[in-house]
């Protein structure tokens, strides 16, 4: 079983996410073991301080080295986990990178906070920095959840098909799906217009349906490229 450990100053944020949906199911099936740790457990002062002002001045606070050092050494003493620090300046998380992470034996994710972290954490304790997108969030908890969710659903998938994780020719755009419809066959919009499902999907002709889906996926891929240029 793959183990994912998370170090955070907001452990409560993870409760719902880890007990619901795909991640919750994967935990129950023991596909993955996810453990959340409170960074403040590794502080030694009364205030449980995890941040300080930056040397050289400037706005904001930085996460300090000591508690992260102690936590990481206790939770991963032999450095057997792939250690990730969440940060907007990290490697962008795309589906191919998710797949790469899902092949690692264990993961240890440290959630970044405040205005950043003492650079020695990155240089001496971490293997990589991961960003979930080109925008700045107030903390690394949501990015950690994004990593856990995207990796876990691949692990789940691989249960039924062990080869899927070693598949080399991963097409970056394969996850762009064709349009889908379900019941009812006809819906009425607020201005009285009737919208029905494409005929072919009701035809029972599997070759035609396959063809329609392929074309729909191609159209969606093209549109995706256009709107993300
Ligand atoms: N922390 C703040 N913003 C982030 C982002 N976009 N990705 C990962 N960690 C972050």
C-alpha cells in the first residue's frame, strides 16, 4: 500500500476530504494510507511558533526550519518518501506529473504557508516543489488535497488494471472527454425551448456511437487548445 503523509498547520481542513468520495473509498479499500500531521506537534515553545520574520526585512512571515526538520526526520527517517513542498513557484501539476507521482512508493507533503519558507527547508529536506496552477493561494492545504485526490484516483484505477500505471505513451489530452447525456431524453429550458439528446446516442448502433464520441472528443480537444492559448 502506498502511504501519503501530510504535514500542515491546519490538520482539521483535511477531515472531510479524506473521509468522502474517491479518497475515502480508497482508504477503506486500503489502496492508500493517508496520515495528516499537525506541524505544531514539533514545536518546542509555549506559543507553538512555526513562523518568524525574514532576515533582511520585508513584509510577511516565513515558516522556520526547525519544526519541519524535526517532523520530516521523525516521519521519514530514512528518506524513503518522495518529499513535496507545495509552492506557487514549484513544478506545475499536470496529468503526466500526477501519473509520475502515483508511481512513487510513498509521498510526504509539507503544506507551505505565510509568505514562504526558510530556503534551507527546500534545499536540504525536500525533493521537489509542486504548484497546482499559476495563481497564489493563501496556503498549501488545498494544493495538498489536489495532489492527494489526483494521485489516489489513479491508484484506484490501477487496481483493476495494473498496467495502466506503467503505460509510457500517456497522451496529455486523453482526459478531455466527449459530451455526455443522461435521462431525461428531452428537457425544457426556461424560455420553453425543448432540448433533446443527439439521436445517435439513442440508436443502439455501437459503431456509430463510437464514431460520434471520437468526433466529440476531438472537437472538445480543439476547443480546449483554443481557449487555453
Ligand atoms: N501555495 C500558494 N499558492 C500555491 C499554488 N498555486 N500551488 C501550490 N502551492 C501554493
